[in-house]
């Protein structure tokens, strides 16, 4: 087959596609000579005929045959395509014979061919409809499997409306400090944390058992089906946060931690740490799974910290023999190690997984470092009284903020004096950016600062109307959560500190934490903790 006007090497008349989609010959044309006749003519016309010319002509003729075969195959495909288009253009429920319109006028033909639309349904529309039907059936099967799995392991789907903003009397840290009484005598050396209502000792499986979440909960939010094409991880910022659970701790929650690996929340109060399971589907929970208590007396807790790999929980406070390391991998929760710090009141905790180090700041300004492998004291970093309210570890540097409005930085690789950065107000909370060279600073006058860890530069990235009691970066550092005495849970984005949104609470919010899967935020208030689910 050739297109109109081109020579057919075998001498057949050229063919073309008629408007009806069929093939027709042109009017008879003289057959084209074969390549041997062409060679004879060339030999007569050119006395010096090159000997290699026949081979070249034969090669050209072979290529022309291949082109002809390809054109014929293409013509067959065109015919099949036209037939498919003609078939798919017919309306559903009508046969081809019904569209011939032999006994109908043109207007009736149009009405019969197009009973519901002014345009025919092309083959692309039919294909799209079939693909969508296949996708819907597959999606229904996935939903059925997910519902079966949810019946076995309920998800955080308890309906709980967001709390309204009811003005409440703020619970200040000054009130807390006056109740704690930091001048009370020490405990007896043999006394230590005891467990109350812990996991049953007869249980064969360890407490730290992974619970299988839906795959969506662990997907990177910038890879999700609803992510925009240009959205990538550096700009993955939540746009909504919904309250899922209320954990009735019963006393002020001074610190909190959440494990997305085991779906547990730890709320720390003066009387101990309560462990809550997030598997149960309920809006309000009054019964924790375990209670890590303190002995009766004048001892109390002030802070807790979940180890980066969720295998241990650190707790510290006042009138205790040291910082306790609770083993979360044992069948029953118990104190695995005691990091010595007698006669010191712990204010804040930090830990590094790579170096197996634990850090604690105390009211006398001291920062102590332990080696978790043998519970030995590695180093003491001295500071002024009230100079170690909060602590953060970034690379090989220890950052400490105090009530003297000074931010100090020790380099663990040297024995030099710390670098000092003066701020306008008392430093209440610190949080290091896990990906970039910044430390977030929250102050008593409501200001939020980004302090560079490489040079002497800082930028104010937000301001609230009252004291910031706690702030925490997300695991990838794209945003942070800030809470305080304004009864609001606020989300800010990097690097400018733009306000994303705020969620009201009924009382002052004293602490917060973000899960490693970027899906949960837990806050602690006057008598309860709140679990929020994040939507990106």
C-alpha cells in the first residue's frame, strides 16, 4: 500500500483511504517497471555503468518492500481503529441496525442516535467509565479488608468535637513551684520509684509490642494520594488538627510523651506517670493501662522523656535518688536503671540514641550527663542557679535555657566555657530542629526565637500574648507546636514562623509532644491530656 501519488515498487496501482474508512484503487495507471528493467535502462543510457550499482538498487528495492509492508499493517490498524470508533460512538442499549435510519427522517435519526445528549459518547469516555468501575470495585474490596482489620484493632476514630474556648483561670508555674516546696528534706537513700497497677506479671508478651496501624498513618504525607504534584517534604505542613481523645489524668500534667510505635501516651504528674493505650475507641478515657508511681512522702515527679527508639522512659523530679530508667520492653513495667542524682531537683531531660547518653538539667544550674550503658556520670556542666530550666541536645552541643534569660551552649568535644546568648525574657522551653541548624527558644513574654547553632544569629519567628510553657518541632522540622498560658495549641511553619492555625483548649496548656510518624500531637493541661490527629 502506498499513499496517493507515490510509486509502488511491485507495479500495483496506489491505494488510498476513502472517507467511509474503506480502501479504493485509483483509476488504472501504467504499471511501474521492476528494478531489473530500471537497471537495463540505466546501462543503455550510461556507457560507464558502475558495477556496484545493481547491489545498491536491490538494497533500495528491499527497503521499499519493507516500507510497503509497514504501510499495509498501518492501514489495517487504521481500519480497526475506525471500526472501534464507529462501534463505541453508538449509544448504549441500541444496535447498529437501529442507527441506520432507513425509515426515519434525519431529525428522528439524530434523536434516536443521541437520546440523552447532544454529543456522542466517544471511545475515550467508554474507556474512562470502565476504568473507573474497575477502580471502584478494587477500592470497595480494600475498604472491606480495612473494616475487618479495624474490628480486630480499633483505630483512633472516636468522635469528639473540638473543645470550645471557655476562659479558665491560668495555672502558672509560680503556683506549681510554691506547691512543690523545693526546700524539703531528701528521701532515704534506699527509697526509689515503685510501680503501682503495672502490667500483669503473668503476661508472656512484652509491654512494648508494635500495633499495626493503617498504612496511611505511616506514609509520608507528601507522598499521599491527596498531595499536590509540587508538594514535597520541606513544605509538608498540616492544615487541620482534630481532637480524638481526652485522657483524664486527674492532676496537672507537667510533661507528656507519645509513642506511635506502640500507640501509647505517657502523662507525667506530681504523683507519677500514667500510661494510656490509644487502641481503645473512646472519646474520653479515665482508666490508664499502668501507673508508674512514686513512694508516699515528699517526693514527686516533674518531667518525663521517651527514649528516641521508644524502648525506655526517663523520669525525674524532686527528692528522688536519681533519674529513673523504666524498661518498656519487659512484660511488666519496672525501673531498669537508676541514674544517680541525689539531692538534685530535675527540671528537664534529653537523650541521644547514637551515643547512649542521657542529660538532665537541675534547679541549681547543673547539667549532668550519664552513660546509659553503665549508668556512670560522664560529665557535669556547672551553671548559675535557675540557669537550667530547659535543655536541648543538637549534634555535639548541649543547649540550656534558664530563668536568668540566658541561653548557654556547651561543646562536648572541648572543655571550654559555654557560649552565652542573652534574651529579653526568661527562657522556658527549647526544641532543636532535627534537620536544620536551629534551636527554637520559647520565652516567658511569649516570644519565639530561632537561634542559629553555627553562628551568633537569632531571629524572632512569632509572638504570643502570654508565657510559652512548651514547644516542640515536628520530626522533620517543617513546623512546630507551641502551647502556653493563652489556652491555645498553635502550629507555626518554618522558616518564617507563619501561623498555620490554632486550636483552643479549656485551660492553660503546660506541655506538648509530637509523634515520630507526624500524625499525633499530645498536650497536657490542668487535669487532662488531649490527643490530636493531624491532617496534611
